[in-house]
C-alpha cells in the first residue's frame, strides 16, 4: 500500500494525503539551504566589520573605498585578484602566489595573478556580479554569496533564485579590483605596448609592426626580428623548416617550449615529451601553416609568416592579443584574455638518432 494511503477509510486516507504529502511537495529546492544559511548568519554576523545585505541577497562584510579609479559596471571586464573560502573558512580558490605558498601547493610553472571577469549576465555568477558592481579600481570588498546565488542564471529577485536555482556552495569572496575596461582588446593592447617599452624587454621601445587580425582589429600583434638572415625569396608552400620556440606570458612566465634546458630551468614538466627542433610545414597562407602536422594558434602562425624570408639562425619575436591566442577561456597556465609572446628561431633539421 501507499506510504500515505494506509487507512481502510478512503476519506481518512484523503485527509492524510492532504495533511502529510502536500507538505513535502511544497518545500522549495533551497528551503533547507536557506535554513542552514540563516542559522550560520545568526551565529557569525557579529564577527564581521559590517553586515550589509545588498543586490539579490548577498552580504557585504568588509570593504575599503577610494575616490578615484574606474567603476565596475555591467557589460565590461573587471580585472581582479581574489580569494574564496567556504563558510568554514577553507580556501577554495585564489589568484596570488603567497596563498599557494601558505597552502603548500605553490608551483613556479603555474600562473598567479589577476584574472578577467566579464560583468555580463550569465557569464559570471549572479551573486559575484552583485558583489563587484560599483567597486572602483584599487578597492577591496569581502562578501558572502549564498548557494542559490552561485548561479549563472539571470533572475531579478532572491526569491526566484531560491525557487529555481540548483544546489551550489555558499562562498565568501575577498576581491580586489585592479583594473576595469569596457574594451578588453584595447586593454590588452595597452599592456602589450607597455611591455614592449620596458628597457629590459629585448632592449625596450620596439619599432613594432601593428597587424590586423581576421576581424579587422588594428591592434592585434607586434612583430620584431631579433636576428635576421634574409633570403632572396620567401618559403614556398609545403616547404618543411625547423624551429625552436619559447612561449611566455607578459609577466615572463614561460608556459611552453621545445628546448629541454629551458623547460627544466622553468619547471615545465618533461614527462613523456620529446624535445628538439620542431617541424613546420609552410602553407599558401599563414593559417595553412602546421606545426608537427598540427594546427597552431593564429598569432604563432602569423609570427612565422612574418619570418617567411628568413633563414637558419634567424630569430624573431611575436606578441599578440588573446584573439590570436586562446581567447576568453585560456589554456593550461594561460589565463583568459592573456596576450602571448613567442620567440622563434629557425634551426637545422635534427639528425636522426
């Protein structure tokens, strides 16, 4: 028999259904989460410098303010440093190397530093967006995001999130906004230009060549020969050449190379890898170039394409924005919206062992 319909009398059974089962059905998806969160707040609210409920239901518990700097608004890009913890104080994510060292997980080959958060609905968790809107560059803010607001859905009220969001994790964010822009490509170009003008960056103040990418962006890439040995004509299609290369971020972190000594010096894993000159198959256009028969990111192939009249011993550097690299998502040890630097040298074909 049914758990609810257990009496002989049908009327009594109906009463049991109304009084018992209906109560179970009426509980929303986050009612238990809300009870737990409310109980935690009652115990801990007095421990914080401030306790302001705002947005769609987050709690600002500490902040520093400034009168200058760009203000974070919607549909832009906030460059942030942050640490996140759960309600028990366990660290769940972070951007700085000091935090990694404290946790005993620091790796010199990993990226530590600011990350880009897009401030557009459904590209950032709802409560996080509420937490950083209105902040100025240089300000810090610590805020609690209830589990139902750790959602990428876009609703207007806290009640809608409570009734519709699935179970996530209550999270405390400690955020510093280091910069803000409405044009992430222009922002990257500024960072690239600043890097080129550093005195210790290959002599500084490059007479860089500005190239266009496939979408017509006029600040996609800088190119500079370092050692130039020219030939009478450019490479022809299907020509095989060989290169050594080093890939870096603007902060100097080397994330890839085919030179074993460089990999070892920079704590890049060598497990299962074969080092030495890499074959490049030339194409009819820059985007036809392949590396060890694999496609490469556009900025890498554009750098090679600009080296088309060079020969063995020639070396050049290409620096390009993320639209010619790994875009908004990034890759292993490459954050989203990261400009990249590649140093490429033409070398001899490796001898077969």
